[in-house]
C-alpha cells in the first residue's frame, strides 16, 4: 500500500449562515471555486493535475445540487479534464471526502486528489432537501429518531452533564478561538475571501464573540418545547432509553454549533506526486474510520470511530498529541473526554464550531486543516480529527507530521 500525504490545506473564513451573514452573497459554487483556485495557485497546479475533486456537501438541492463538485471545477480555473464528485455523509462529509481521497491514493487509484467540501447555509438552509430520515414516519418510529438537539440533551442527561458544564465548555471554546484569532493561528490555511472585483468580503471567522457564564445563563434551552410539548420528542427518547425518567434540556444557541457558510480543500497525493510538482509533504495519513451508531442518541459516533481508527493505526489514545472533536453540541465533546479520560488541553485547543460555526459539508476538512496547522505551530507529531454525524454515525482520521 502506498502512503498518502497532505501537501496543502486552504479554507475560507466561516461566515454567519443567515441572510445577514457576510458570505450570503456568495454561492456554494462561488465559495468552492475560489478555494480551488487558491489551492491551485499556491501549488502551481496546471492541466490534469489531480485525478478527481471529491467534495462534501450535505443539502444537495437547488444551487447546491446537480453534482456541485463538477460545477465548482468548471467555475474555477482548474482544467476541464478534472472531474468532480459530490458526497454526503452529513456533518462528516468534508472529512469523508478527504478519507476517500487518501484511501484511493493509498490503493493506487490515482496519484493525487483535491478533497474537501462546502456549505452555504445562508442560501440553502439545512433540511430543505427533506429526506426519509426526517419525514418518513415508518422509518423514524422504527429507529426512535429524534432531532439532533434532543439527542444532545439525551447525552447530557444519560452521562451526567449539567447546564453549567455545557456552558463552561462553550465559554472556553469562545476564549480559545478569540486567543487563536488574536495570535493569527488560522492564517496559514485561511484566506481572505474577495468578490469578483478583488474587493475583500471576509478575512476572519465571523462568529467569534465575547461571552461568559452569566450571558449564557440567560438563554432559554432551544429544544425544551419540541421535547416536552410539541411534538413531544422526549417521549420517543425515553422509549429508547427507559432508564431516563426525564430529559434535561441544557443546550441552547450559545453552547451548540453555529449555522455557518464556508468551504475548505486539501491537496492529497503520493510521494512521487510531490516530487513531480516540487511540493513538500506536511503530513501522512495513518488511518481512517467510519461507523454507524444508535440513531436516537445519534451523536456519540466519535467514540467508536476513534476506537476503530486507533486499532487500525496500531495506536492507543495516549499516543495522540492533539484532537479535533467537532463541537456540534457541548455534550458531544464532554462525552468524548469522559469516555477516553482525555485531557481538554489536547482537544480543540483553538476553539471549535461553538465559537466559529459548522458549515456542514466543509467542517470535516476545516478541522483537519486546523489540526495540522496547530500540530506544526506547537511542534506535535500526531493528530486525530473526528465528528459526530446525523442519523447515528461517526468518522475519524489520524495524521502524522512528516
């Protein structure tokens, strides 16, 4: 099996995923093509420079439909001989795209790929594509499916995380992100996004804000009404977990991931590819994993995904120097730390999606690029990125600096 290397990572700033967000004027194709152009420019790529563009995207409808990956290639300056494929593994789509590319390189199915993803949540709102997992009563009742926010509250209840625990985690995420921004820790991979006239649109992640326990304490739980009143999802959750007498609703907008727009791309290739283009490898893929989990609690996938990827790499949790665990909700990361007795000082050291937002199809590639940048900045050797996934899945990747 060949080794697969990361040669470069590029991402946009994350914009507020609402109509008043700065990136609302840019389509998903526009975000993607700008990132592809920047990656090609930075690495002097021309002609049929990569085998394929593998692109994660969750809400594949409207202007994000019809194989957005190919549209992004045609909208960019990449050669038209490069194809594109869009994939959807919900919140881990960007990481799954990267894992697919790395594993194709390792298996000899191509010497280089561009992989990553995009989501314009301000223009194509989450859930507008429908889907049986959300609306087919036969499927949802068979699997006791509830909204993700209810799942996050079930995790908090089942594993003993209080409202204060979740709020304290969120405050720390914001503080870490603010410090990372102040120290320009994101500058290696993050570009300043410009419009067609070259005028800057957004240079920094838009959603970082100053917060504290008092301000978060004033926020009403986001999922209490849908859980307890209409349509009463708590009852479904308790049917699946009868040991829970009541679900404690502890999550709200301040300790959950923000809705965001953004895109990210990673250049992955063989050692010979790097020599051909005079590129220096930054990291090597050690292992990847994916797994299905209980669709009710839904968001505990990072734990078995991490167990699988560690086993595949022949490693233990203590061998990992840094972690990126996507902050879909505070309880997701708290449960990950609890399960592995993991040191918070190694996890999301520059903040995460609670502070900066979660552009669904792009986040997996974003956190892997953030992980690699931090490994280089702090001189660490190994890193693990993992995400929980809607409907009950998990994905993980281990990389090692070269």
